[in-house]
């Protein structure tokens, strides 16, 4: 650990004009430490969750599964990119009006809200770092986030069904059990 004197000696060597009076040096040291910490402190990391393949329209996509409140709260935050055929599925135990926002989310996304049968009922574009909420109009069971424009590029529309890659229906309890088995 640097002493107060060595920190000020280094700064005075780099910046000759930087020479605070000796009586102020102890008060400035905590401020300098705070500044160094704020500039170079640890950065939050993107989470990596178990994934499973889904069939969306006629496409198979690899989706990370967010089941817990903590996983859902973090979602795709801090990601710098995501593969074209990758996304994140949010699964909830009961239907409810879902509200998503893009806090700390660096990549543009599109979100599809799905009912309890896995049918896409709504699709919206969301913009990086936008903290305004994008609510579903009706109670929904699932939300699927993909790169922005993915649904349009792959001709996936409202009314289409999302299933597990083997063709079975999306069910919250079954998804929990599948993830617990891994």
C-alpha cells in the first residue's frame, strides 16, 4: 500500500503544479483513493445461465433460461454482443403483466411476450440503456429476448408458437426441472 507521502510524490513528479500544502494532504488522500477506485474498480459482469434450444417459427435458437428473480433482474445486462441465433427466455410461474427495461443492457434487443401456451402475443424493440419500461398489454407467462430485429428478419410473427426443440410445450415447472437436472 502506498503511503500518503509516496502518492503525493508520484503526483508531484508527474504534475509539477500539483503540490498541495502539507496540512491538506491527509484530507486529499481519501478523495484520491475514491477517484482511483471509481475509475478502475471492478466492473459488473454478464451472467451465464444454462441454455436450451427452442423452436421459434421454423428456426432453432439457443436460449439461456432466466428462472429466478435474480437471474431475471440481471437478464442480458453488461453483454457486449450476442450471437444471431441466441437469446434469453424468461419464465414466470404465473401469468402477469410483464415489464422489461434496458438498464445496463448494451445491445439492442427485441422482446416477444408469450402466453402460457407459448404463443407470441406481442413483439417490441428495445434500445440500449433505455430505462423506460416496455410492458406487456396483457398478463403473459414468458418473455423471449433476441437481438433487435431478429423476429422480423426470420419472419416470426405474433400468433406463432414457441416450443422446446423437441416440439413439446413451454411449461414453467418443466423448465425448472430440466435446469435442476443439469
